[in-house]
C-alpha cells in the first residue's frame, strides 16, 4: 500500500463539542493524498465514539490510542504511527480552510525537509478572543519572510502549533517532542532552529484558531511566562552574537529580572542592566548594576538582550540601538 504524502496529526481528549467540525474541515481539503491519524488521549466523553464513526465511514481516518498519557506522549505516539512524508498538525477544536494542506504542502516541498511551514491564522469566536490574543495574531501574521520569523523567535512563538507542517522523518530524527514541563511546541521550534532548520509562512489565513477559556495555554503551568523565559535562556546562546555569553540586558523590570536569572543559570554573564530612569540607575539586580543607556556607547562590543514587555518598549529600545549603529542579531536580540 502506497503511503500518503501528508499525515494529519490530531490528538484529542474530551473534544466532543467541536470535534466533528474539525474533522469535516479535513475531508473538505482540496489536497486529497492524506491520512488523518486521530490519537485518543484518554477521552471520557463521546470524542472516542465520534472518532470511531469517522474511521468506519472514511478509510483515510485512523484511530490510535496514546501509549502514554498527556499531549507530548500523544504527539509522539502519532508521529510513530503516521506514514506520510509530511505532517500537518491540527487540534480537535480548530478548522482548516479547504486549501490549507495543498498550499502548505507546496511550500514545504519547495523548501525541503529542514523547514517548518506555518500560515496565517484567524482566532475565533470574536466574543471569546482577548485583546492579547488578537495582538499576538496580528504580530505573527505579519512575520512572512524566513528572516523575519527567525529574528522574532525569542519574542513569542511565531508558529502556532496547529498550523505546523513539517517533514516527519526529520522531526523523528531530532527526537520528536521532548518537553513535558515547558511549552512542548516552542521548545521544538527552538531546538530545530538551533540545528539549522528554517521557518516559512504561507501568507494567507489557512486555519481558524479557536480560542477557549479552558485552552491549555491558559490553564497549564507549562505555558507560564516563566517557562517561556527558561526556554529562551536555554537557546539564546545559539544566536551567533550571543555565543560569548557576556551581555547587557536592556530593561530592569520583572521581565529583565526573570530572564536574567535564567540566563545566569545557563552560564551568561550580565555586564549590566540598562535603564534610562535615573531612579533605577545605581541599584543592583541579580548582583549586577543598573546603568544608563550611555553605557552602550562605551562598550559597543557587548551584545544587548532586549527584555521588556512594557507597551511600546521593545520598539523604542530597538530604535535607540539602531541609532547607535547596532544591527539586529549582530549586536542585539529582542527577547521579551
């Protein structure tokens, strides 16, 4: 039996309310050379029955029980069971637009196996989507070119997990999903990037991304800001200008302090925290001094990590560094 070009990797757990709509969207794809591998992660509602019914009426649907427990085990179980050359990730409550797989497949095939392909998204329903998620949607939808995506890797995850499209054997060879206590998808993107993988985005909305009050990213401690800082600190040294591990941190608030802790834990030496406020200058954070922006002109050989989540702060700091002649990813990295 010939293997399909694409496997849709879809773990589910207690997804009965939205499951049918998600599965219908798979059957409506313009690209038909696919299988859909549905991984049951201990469902206690009617989700399992729904999956069984779909498998009976459409041979492209395959039901698998998670060999472990939890999302990471379900994803790895699915990766092993899938037979397609390429993987299209999807969640049980989202909706893939009809040409999603076709357009991501074409782009992935043109870029090769060391590329993760994503797309633009539209979060819904409008009455649930928060301003923060809408801003995140706007931010990631405007990162189109691979270089743009790469330079923004340490701000937020630029690849929403259910939009990911990647080469199955390549991801398996890199160890698949490994992180259970931190954001599993963001860790995978950073790990792949650190090993030479690139990212590309189809510049069209191809997935309707459902927001929910019980969304895992809202309810699980794995997706806390602190855990995102841990991952950023772990992988920041792979940015070439950061390889010496001596840095300035632009910022002195909570973001800078948290990130600074994890950077120190990962062997970075913080020369100083940089803050324009004279009230802050002279105090110590994490055992290092807070200094004014003039310090950056004196030691332009030390790269800067931008670490502030205050509205507009990141852009203001980048503009200031640009005026000094600093170049993004050669002299500074935005990491907030």
